[in-house]
C-alpha cells in the first residue's frame, strides 16, 4: 500500500489551511493582550513623567521650606575704609551709626640692642598671658592660663631663642631682628585684645635683657626706659551712641546676624576731651529676589504636574477620547489632593492663603501669578516666607512648602501612592507577557495535536481509498467475465 507523504493527500482535504485557521482562532486572544500591553506601556511611560514631576515639586518644596532660602540681605557702609559689615538671613532690615573710637591691637615689645650673632648665656624664661592695667601697671594672669617655661642654653643666639618661644605655643610670636649692627628679639601677642597681653620673667642674670615685667623697679630688659612698648587693647566703638568693646576688630553678637569689621578709627582725640566724631552709617536692606524666585519655581513645578494630571484624566467629548488614566482612582485621587492643598490655609502666617499673596487658582487647578500683588507682598517683610515655611506642628495647616514636602515624601516613598501605582503597572505588564506566552504555547501544542490527528486521518482515508479502488476493479472484471 502506498504511504501518505503530505498532509491531505490521503483524505483530499486542504489540511494545512484547516490547521492554520484553527490555530489562528486559538491565537486570537493575543491581539487583545497585545493591545492591553501597548496601553500599559503607554501608562507606564506617562506615569513615569508624573513621578518625575512629583519629585521636582517635592524638591522645590523641600528647598523653600528652609527659611534661609528666602532671606537675602544687602549690607552697605558709608565709609568702607573705616568699617564694613557682613549679614546673614537672620538680620533685620535696619540702619545704625558706628563710631570707631579705638582699634583692637596686639601687645608688642622689643629687647635692647644685643651683639649680633652672640649667645646670651644659659637661663630660663617664663611666659604668661594676661592683662596689664593702664592704671597701676599691674598684671592679671589670664583665667585658665599657665606659665610656659623656655629653657635657653649657653650657646643659644637671639634667633635660636625666638625659635624656641615660637615652638612653645605660648600665644606669643617671636622674631629675631637685626638693624644692620645689632640683634633684637621682637615679641608680639598672637591675638589682639587686652587679655592677650603677656609677661616675660626670669631669675637668671643672663636673661635680664629679655625680660618684660614693668611691675619691677627699676624697669629693665624690654621694659627699660626708651624702648617702645605697645600694650594689647580691645576695640572700642559706639553703635547709635552705645559703647561696645571687642577683643578683635571683628565685632559679632552686638546685633543678630550682623558682623562688623573695623579697619580704621573715626573718632579724633578719643578720651582726650575735645574729641571729634565722624560716624559711619551702616545699613541693611532686604533683597526680595530669592523670595520671588522661590514662588516662581513653586508655581512652575506645580503647574507642570497639574497640567499633566489633567491631560491624563480628562475625557474629550468632541472626539470621544479618554485620557490614559481617565477614571483611575489613584491618579484622580492625587489630582484632588494637590488641588485641595493649593486651596487650603496656612495657619500662623499673617496671610493664610496663596491667593492673598497673588497666586490665583484657575478653574483647571493651575496657578497664575499676579505680579503686582506678589511684588507688594515680597516687599512686606517676611509675610511671604511665613506663608510657605510656618510650622505649627499640623500637616494640614503648616506652610505650603511644608505641606507639599510632606505630600511628596509620602507618595514617592515605597508604599506611597505613586510608587505603588508604578509597581502595579509594571506587574500588569509582566502578567500580560506571561499570558501571551501561555496563549502562544497553547496554540503551538494545539497545532501539533491537529497535525498529528490529520496525519492519522490521512492514513486511514488512504487505506479506504485503496480498498475502494480494489473492489471497483474486481467488480469491473467480474462484469466483463459474465458478459
């Protein structure tokens, strides 16, 4: 019996066509799944932008929730050669006069003339920081200070002694000086101020030319008559006529957020009776540029997110086209929360609503800046800042920057609405891919089964055809033989 070599030969049926059509019916769900996959991919892409815009709005809210990003101050001096001023955001806008009566200075002394390059002999010097009284010349050791001993060997020169003093870290700077003929030891306080003065004592005769102790009589060494001495002194000034002092020429703490640097005196004959004042005027003004920029950045970030959410959730009746997330409870819910916060109040601020500051809410939920009103508010002290940064411990009534910062943090973190939605969409796409694989595998198995079944049918039909042909042949022969 002849074998069947191609499907349908035995049966006469178009088996390949029949199998293809049946398999196509089996694969029909793939078209629906593919459309759903495309839709989910579009949603993932679109919601990725929502996530990015939420993050941008949160970043802006986080930045402007800090009071320091709002306050900028400009400082000016009417005589910068005498005094300048640096201010921080905590400084209030104001102006005041400054009389610089006396600059802070270091104590400085020098030794008598000494033979150039010669050694003075062995001995010991004792340094101590403290304050010299201008009244009786007495010395008061600085609180917490201690004597510092300097050991001088028999071969030490002025340069060697200066190096040893500097290495001792006693708050005194030593310099070896040569005037062309003689050596001198120059000493000065490391810091300015009356309390940074020093005393230098010794019980050794070899060190007598280096001691500085004006309390001793007769005065000798560095305190000897004819040797110039500059005692340490504090800076003295008057702010709006009120006396202030400072150990350095940088004055801090007198006015919050203000640092004043003194460079020259403005008072002539200070303390001598017929003094003449030439006060400096120092002024602080507010710079509203950061405040306006903060508001502009906030509005831009909010409007971008609001516009995107509106597009994704709208329904266009004219074209009968729905947005990708039209009716989606998560996305619609985020949109409602955003608009609810924008329309809420910030308790504790002198003005409580964004509209009070010139931020007008439109029908589509967007914000429009009334520049005139915003400018007026920005120039009204810290009113605008308070609206965004007031923290009264209640997320519902805090400043708007704090509100949006809290919202963004909540929805973007793991388990938040945005993060959860992204995860859900990705899970849906993965599940769709798995369903498509199942349909494809099932169709492939179905095709294999059909071909096997039709192949068996071909074999059976082929056998029947051969028998039929044989019977027909026998009948024909029988008919011929009986004719």
